[in-house]
C-alpha cells in the first residue's frame, strides 16, 4: 500500500507540473460551440501464452484481456441524448470472466434553462452475477455538457502555425472563435479541402501571415489536425435524481423500485488534456441497506509531442441487505513514448484491491511497437 501511495503522489505532482507547463492558449470550457456532439471510442487488448517444460500445468500461462468503451453525447437547446457502454474481458488459466455495462438517457430541457427531465435505461452484466441486470428510470436533473473539440483544434492550429513561423503573432480571440465555429460546422462543407480553404481565408484576412499566404506545409498541418480523431474535448457537469424500476435483478432477487442519483463532470484544462469523472448511486427504497455506489475518474494529457500519459481510477461498492459490503477498486497509470516515427514504447502500472484480497495486486506491463513499413 505504501508503494501505491508513493506512486500516486509522484504521478499527481508530475501531472500538475505538466499541465501548468502546457501552453495557455485559451479558455476551452468558456467556449459554446454551434453544435455539441461528442463521441469517444477506445479499444485495447493484450494476450500471452506460455507452455513450460513440465508435463503438468504448474507454470503454464494463458492469459489476456480486452477493453472497449464507447460514449456519445448530443446537446441541443431543447433536448439531449447520452449513451455509454463499457466491456471488460479477462482470460486467466483458460477461465474467461467479463464485466459489461451500458446506459442511454434522453433529456428534455425547460426552455432557456439547464433544468431538464429525463428517461433512460441501464444494463449491466458480469461473471459474478446470476443474471444480467436491466432497469428503467425517470427523474429531474440540472446541468449541461458541451463539446469543445472545435476550439481545441483551433488552438492546436494556431500553435502549429506559430511553430512554423507561418504566423507573426497569436490570433485575436475573435478570430480563434471564428475558426472554431467554422470547424464546428464541418458537416456543411463538401470535403476537408473546402474546410481548409475557408480556414485559410479567415487566417490570412487577419494580416498576421508574414508572406501574405499560408504555404503548402502550413495547409497540410491544418488538414492533419482536422483529421485527428483521438483528441475529443468535453466540458460541463450534470446532476440527476430520480426513480427507477428493475426489470431484471442481477443478483437473482426480487425486482425492486429504486432511488437514483448521479453526478458527472468533465473539464479540458488545456488543448492537450481531458479530465472526466462520475459518481453514481442506486438503492432500493431501504436506503443504505441495499445499494450500489460507483465512482470513476480518468485523466489523460500530452506531456509533449512524443509523450502521452493517462490515469484511471474505479471504485465499486455493492451492499446487499444483511451482508458485508463488497468493495472493488482499481488504478491504472500509463505512459506512452513515441521514440521514433515508427517506434513507440508504453509502460503501464495496474493495481487492484477487493474486500477479500489480502493486499493490492500490482502489475507492470512494458510494450514496444515497431512498424516495419
């Protein structure tokens, strides 16, 4: 445990210093895009097979894991939609275990406010459950999220052009917002080339381009940034309370009415960083006697053009009436180094602790990837 706390302390200090070291190019979360539609989809997998020299299976290894996560958010003045799904598969000694959950919510906002009513459903399943779980819910909430990826791309374009000396000075805030709004209306353009041409016109009209026109290299860099798909940025928060009903109980019990509460928060401190967290609570009408509490936090940021870092924490407490609560928490820390154009190195630390564990499990994974052609 002491080693874990030391690792966390070092990471937090390193993390804070790295964020402050990033260029302060603009207030991402102060920007309101013309349309907010956030999408994020991630996949990861690993596998190891080893057959030792003995006839029995004493040191044989057959293990692997697969992770998938998807989230989508659509926000408009009068309505909103949110979807999310997570899947975790683990293979160990030929035994396969899984955890899966998904949710969808529809929101209708009171005119000119952030107050909304919602209806939705949630599903979950796991090897440890007797059955899949499914419930429907309805209630009230307050708050909004917004996709600020367009402004993040605008700031990256400015930074790249300054590094290329294609700009003599940073762009005025009004021009940055115009560039962001134009990127946010990408679907209105027939192709990426047309969008690049429009951005070129906006930037050159400022008079900040020393040669009067952006060169081919600068336009190519703009197009590369527009085509990036792994830099989505989300800001905002949302509080919800409501009631639900179990259509299927994952523990094989009776179907109950539920009380529900959740809080979600997202912040993009800089164009190269993203923080997301959530706290969800669901309980039968016997509060604090039969409930599930889930807390999650994820922070990813780019330290430099060649180093990326990520940290994720998950905590789940399951309380069944007249039983000892079950706690499961996990922490993942990951650094990815782009050593060369075709070579990257990843270092990942994993820690897991459950109520019936004697100590934290600790795992270190080092992966090197090299593209021959």
